[in-house]
């Protein structure tokens, strides 16, 4: 028993990182999945056109953009942990507003506030994880965030399928109280980020937390001194000022923005949010068959992301990106054929191929890289910019996909996405670094010395 207690003490930092990854990812995933099942009922109750249907979905992303913009100064001022707590409270309030609204305006306001909380969450959770998890487990911990997003999506699909017989979107939405409460409890349990404390001069508290996180007094002192040295070397150039004055930081910010844009342009949210619509176009006619098909997709999303947790720190970031995006390309190409010739079995197998590719690559790896490649005093700004780009592209896709589908047709949209994803493979080769088992301080040092982006992990 004693050796298990010692193992837990030595790895408690990993436990806290994975706890936040779990509850934050689950909350995000649940919201993403719930709206796909509720959309049909919302359209019937509020008589939504394709344009307004897109705006109801996209309003969450607009709120997320606002949340992302202000999350960096909030996280810098009050800390990562308090930002997570504030996000959880907003999440719970927004769910209540959405459930009890009786008009489209109230629905949009509730979803915007929900997006606001999720925007802060998708910024602060990976940031907190990257700062608290040891480099040996950092990729695994951040991949857990993506895994729990997929678990939240799967759980919400199961909830949608189970509850759709009641034909009540409000009942579907009430399931969001579960992740909101879990997020609040999890945020209250975890400690403050030692890196944030050191950046604000709270060395004694940071030292005590490092000791609680499994460090010996000697290793905690060494870790504290290393973080202090890294912070001191860049302290004069915080955030925006560092961006304006340092061309190497601008490159890492641009890479983070590009990666999050790429993640959304894979087409993942077309599948996850508009899954029932895709299955309708593929020949699945009843609501029950459409929702059950999304449940199958959610299951494969869950399993593939679970695999990525163990692969990201073994195979590395870039090999997973190559393998995953080739799989994404094949899935989109075959889905185009399945829908064109109305072959439902080809369509569902193609979507499974696509979602497995995304779940093992674009999902977990990109969230991991965007937290790793930014220097310590520009991390809030860099992660905020990349997360903002994620939500901006997400918003455009969610708001205008149905309109674009009416104009161009789903087959032409899928063929365009195939070409985009082929281009993304070239970006990975020329610009993306391998950061497996490399400390954040080493990555930062290489970046600010002017090494090429693809080499900052060497």
C-alpha cells in the first residue's frame, strides 16, 4: 500500500492536470454534441430558416470569441484556477437561460453566454495543463482534454438519442448541468499554477505547491529557479509587447493561429454539429436513425482519441499528424462518393474513417502543440490568439454551412475540404516542430534564439 501512496504523491501533478483536462473537455464536448440533437426540435419550435438555424448555432461561437479575447488578461490577472471557476459559473448560468427561454433572442443570448464560458475554458484549461504537467506527461495530459471532449460528444449523442422520443430540446439541454457542476467542483479542487505564482512574485506559495505536486524540496527549488530565470529573461516583453518587438514570437503565434485554423478546416464541426443533417443527405430518413448514427460516430471519436493519449508521447506529434490527416482525406473523399450515389453504408464508414483520423491527430495534437510552442511571458497572448482563431473559423463554419450547402451542395464542399487537407500536410512538414519529451523552457530558448519553427523542439 505504501508504494502506491508514494506513487500517487510523486504523480499528483499529473492527477491534477488530468482532472482539469477531464472536466473541461467533457463540458466542451457535451455542449458541442447537445446542439446537434436539439437542432431539429429548435427549428420546428421557432420556425428557423437555414440562415437563422446557422445563427442559433453560430451564436455560441460568437460568445466564445469574446470569451477568448478577454480570457488572456483575466488569466494573467486572477490566475488560471480562478478563471476556470469563473468559466464554470458562467456555464451553469447560461444553461439556465437557454432552457427557460421562450423566444429566439433569449435562445441566442443564452448560447452566447455559454460560448463565452466555453471560450474561456478552451483557453485556460490547456494553458493550466501545460504549466502544471511534467514534460514526460504533458502531451498525454493535454490529449486527455481532447479525449474528454470526445467523451462529452459521445455522452451527449447518447443523451440526445435517449431523450429525443420526448421531443423536447429543453430536456436535452438540461443534461448540460452535469458537466457544469463537475467543472465547478474540479476547478475548486486543483491548486494554482506555480508558473503563474512565480510570474507574480509569490515564490513561497509556488514553492509549497511544487512540493505538494510531488517535488522534493531540492527539486522544487531547482524547478522554481529555472522558471524564475526563464520569466526574468522575458519579463520586459509581456504579451502584446513581446509580439510587437520579437519576430520569433510572432512566428510562434502565427503557427498557433494556423494550427487551430487547420483544425477547424478539417471539417470536423460539420460532422459533429450537423451530423444528423449529413446523415439525412446520405439517405438516413428518420430522426431516430440519424441520431443513432451520430451515436456510433461518437463512439469511434471516443475510442480514437483514447488511443491518441498513449500515442502522442510515444510516436510524437508530427507522425500522428501525418497519419491522421491522410486518414481524414480518405474519409472525406469516400464520404463524398457515398452521398453522391446515396449509399448510406459507404457514408457511415467514411465518417468513421474521418473521425478516427481527426481523433488521433488534429484534435489532441494541435491543442498540445499550441500550448507548448509559446514562450512563458507570451503564452497567454499566444494561446489566446490561437484559440480565438479556432472559434472565429468555427463560428463562420457553424453559421454559414447550411447556407453554403444550399448554394454549392455537400459533395462540392467535401471535395474542397479534401484539397485543403492535402495542403495542410505540406504545412506540417515545413513548419511544425516535434516537441515530444522536450521541456517548455528548452522549446522557448530555441524559439527566442531564432531557430526555425520546425527545429525548436530539437
